[in-house]
C-alpha cells in the first residue's frame, strides 16, 4: 500500500517535495494545492499532477484556463 501525499503549494519547496516523492516506490502524489492560477499551477498540470484549489479560487482558475481536479476538500478525501 502506497502512502498518499498531498503537497500544499508548488513553489520552490513544493516542487522539490514532488520530485522526492516521485522517486519513492512506496509513495504517490494525490494532488497539489494552489491558490492562484500562476505559472507554477500550469507547470504542475503539464507534469500530470492533479491541482486542487480553494472553493473561492475556482472561478479564477477557470478564467485562466487552468484545469483543476477539484477543491482542497476533494483532495483530502482522495
């Protein structure tokens, strides 16, 4: 059984955590949280990570064309 990892943010530290988790056979990334549809959010989507956002940010991500997997609450339940 793999340990499920949710990464809060995808800045400098979040990117490094994602790289480290991907190198572990017993861990998997269930998602990354972002609050704004920045370049980092687009990069996370491009790398295949599910992006989860706060409910109040859904509209901004939709307007920016950044697909999201759901809300932060959805990620916690994943």
